C-alpha cells in the first residue's frame, strides 16, 4: 500500500525546476535520491543519509532569513527532501519485512519518524509545490492509521519522548509576530472517555462588568452592522453558535481524549511550555500530540500516574487515577498548544468544525484596522488546546476575531483600544502585549491600571466570543479547554 504511494511521490519529485535556485549540486543530490529509490537495489542507508543532509541544508537556509523572506526554493527543498526521506524509510521497512520478521518497536519507530519528518515539512515549510500537501496528508494518514491498527491489535502503549528539532527552537513568543483512545493506548479502562466534568476551580473569577450576550443571537445583518459600527464592542454569542459542529454536537468528540488521540496521537505539533509567553522561562517545543495530551492535558486535568509526573508511558499496568487535589501550578508543567493552525495540519480535525458564517461578512476596512487576512478565504484559523490554567497575557490583534469554545470554560477580560495608556504595553516587539498581570496587578508599578475600564465573562462550551480588532484581551482557562479562533 505504501509502495503505491512511494511511486506517486517519486513521480512528483521528478519535477524539480522550482529547486534550481538552490544550486545544481542540490538538484543533482535530490535526483540521486529519486534514482536510488526507483532502482531499490541498494540498502538505502546512504540514500537516507543523503535525504537527511538535504533536510538539514534546507532547515539551515530557512533559519538564515526572517520567515517571511525565506526564498521559496528552500521551503520547497525541505518539502521534497522530507518526502524523499519518508520514501526511504518506508521502502527500507518494506524491504526488511520481505526478509525478516520486523518487530513492533521497529515498525513504530519508522512510522513515527515518517510522520515527524512530514509534519515538520508542513509546519516549517508549508509544504509548497504541486500536490505535495495532498500526498503528505495521504502518507501521514496511512502511517497514523497503521500505528493505530497495530496498537489496537497488540495493546502497545504510546511512548513519551520529546522531539525537539533545532530548526524550531528556540522560537519567538506568539505576541511578537508573528477512532478512540482504546485504539491508541492500552485499554479502555485506563483513560476516561471524556475530560473531567466542569467543577468550580479554586480561583474561579467573579464577573463584575459582564460582556453583552445578545438574545436571540445576532442575525448576519445585525452582526454586520455591529462590527461595522464606529466602535464595535465585544459580544458573547451564547446559543447555537457551534451546536452543529461535529466537534461539539453530542457525543462531543473533542471532549473525548480517545477520539483526539486516534486521529492525531503521533502527529508532531508546536507546544508552548510555561505559564505565559511573557515569562523568561517560556519556550516552545515540537512534540507528539499523544505525549502532549498524556503529560500535560490529562495530568493537568486531574489525573495522575502512579509513578509521578515524569512523562513516562501510561500503560495498562499503570492506570490513570483521579487526582484528589487541583494540579500543581508549577509553570513548567503548564503547556499550551496555542495559536497554531492545527486544523490545517490535520485535515481530519478540520472536518469537525465549520467556519462561522459571520466570518464571511467582509467587514469594512477602517483606518486603524488593516486589510483582512491574506489567506485564500480571508480567515485565519487557530486552535488553542490545553489543561486548566493556561494564560494568554493581555494583548491585542489586528483582526476581527470569533473565539469559539468547544471544550471547557475560559475566563476572558477585555479592554477597549482607548484604554492603552493605562495598560502599560511592552516596548518593541511585544508592543501589542501589556506588562500587567491582569489578575494580580502590581499597583505600585502600574498605578493607572486600576482605572482602566473593562468587560469580562466566562466563555462556556458552545459559546463564541466576538473580539473587535485592537481590543486588548486576557484569557485564562478554567478547565481542560479546546477553542478555535477565526480572525477575519
Ligand atoms: O484562548 C486563548 O488563550 C487566547 C485567544 C486569543 O488570543 C485569540 O484568539 O486571539
């Protein structure tokens, strides 16, 4: 089955005119990879090393430039060399299967490596070039399905090692810009089929100046006139906002860790580690989705492993037990899959949501707002998934925003653009971010903050928050939370 995919990849890679700016030596070496794979008479070790070197070269070149200025040829080289590498790995496994009995570990290692290499081509390079993205999605889907099948058949566990490609670390803070768990993990009994129910966290906020919740929810027309009014204000759209989404509609598949893992356990995704991006210790890592869910989300949600929070594998002998206390607030243990277009990376998850019609109203450009996002549908979609206690510090963005809450609750506080003088933005790259810790302000250092006017609210599952452009917003999750934002 993979061999058929490999053939198609090799046909695609033959067209390498777009790689010419990388130099003749580079195109020659990529051709060598294709020729070796086609003949398949070698053990392909050298070919794998060659693909790896081309990947390194591309990563190196990509890091030389600010991302927006990276010459297209290097992103394309990363994509094509990664596809070459995925083919080498699958052919070697296939050849080995022909001669010896290949163990689970070897097979798992191979498919994980294939997924990692291809995910990095998507996340780092954007997988440019004719049909590249489609074939990458197909390759990854097959590899993920194979891993899921093998786990289902043999009850093999997930492992929890981090992958930290140097090409993505360290990274810049975002403010700067920039089938079921039993299939995956050992046994249905070890993990709840849903994140824990909503309870009252210790630091549940008191809402004093609530955000307006229009009833009935706004028609397209009234929403359009609201967002085009001179000073649009935040709204919470409470009813029916996302009730038709498969992600939210009962049985609420996104509230079920086993579903999420069956779709994405071995995918490699960017995760923010640390309580907030303004902290010194904050960093970003590429990590397997399954490791992120096990180590940070399930543990953070009030489940503990008998051996402590060491990131070790959750196995059948080591079932998760409900934790008696609220999880530690150690910032190192807080991790957030934040502001990442996860749904573009994993098309199966994209099918679980729908872009709200409100996003297609083409808001009037206003002098202080830039043009709509330069994407094909003029909408930028981001996923925000993490445990209780993630914080997005007070900041603003240049677009209209609909933040849809699928799982768990979030506390949100918003300040109008005119309050900026009382919000003490950082200088330089983080000028869209306030220095003030909204829920624990240092009044001596930031005396005017106490006078800043605001609105706030608890965003519950099924609700959607409208944030006007340039409105300052602070967000803290009160539960395991999964939201999707749409900038338009
Ligand atoms: O949900 C969050 O943590 C932050 C959301 C946000 O900042 C946004 O949608 O722009």
